């Protein structure tokens, strides 16, 4: 159902719709998570490194002297049936495992936050689109722009 609009009303609706779209896209950009995965990986690897360091100094002869390090590596290696060389791998494993786990956790949280922000933005854009469709004969170009933005955001959400 459409009604006749004056040029001023058409101009006001176009201006408000344009501002709403810009606001929605600014909010979407502002809500985009930063490089959280790197922080997660660094944090996980740091915790793993601290645990490995503590294990190295605590296994075998206590301390970080040459005797303490070699006996710690040998003791860690003996957990998998090896010697000092295997101990290096055993003590490096927590660094790698916790680094990967930290990355995965932060990546999952980032994807969830991006998906929620995209869904919110798409919902807001549909509200703008509904307002324009009420008087579609005046706003064909604006409707096409809003539909294109929605399609773009949907493709980002699917990726």
C-alpha cells in the first residue's frame, strides 16, 4: 500500500535511509573483532612454555645448571621411552598444543562475534528496506542498494 509523497518527504526518507545504512555499516565495522587469534596463540604458547620450563627445572636434578638441564631432558624423554633428544620434543609439546588450542578458542569466539554482528546488521538493513518498500515507486535505486548491501553481508556471514 503506497501513498503519495511530496518531494520533501521523499528527500527526507532517502536521507534517513542513507544515514541508517552508513550507521549500520559503521557499527558493523566497530564491532569487528581484532586480531584475537594471535593473542590466543601467544597466550597458549606462553603458558605451555612456562609449564615446560617448570618441568625442565623440576625433573631430574633440580635447577637449571648443565646437570639439571640434561637430567631434566633425559627424564622428560624417558616418559616416551627416549633420551634427551626425545625430552626436547616432550617439553616442546605443551607449547605447541596450548598455542594451537589458544588460537582455536579465540578464532571460534571471533567467528561467533562476527556472525552475531552480521546478523544484527542484516536485520537493521531489512528494517530500512521495509520502510523503502512501502513507497517502492519512489525508491527503486535505494531498494537496489540496500538489497546489494544485504547480499554482500550475507555472503560474508556464509564465508
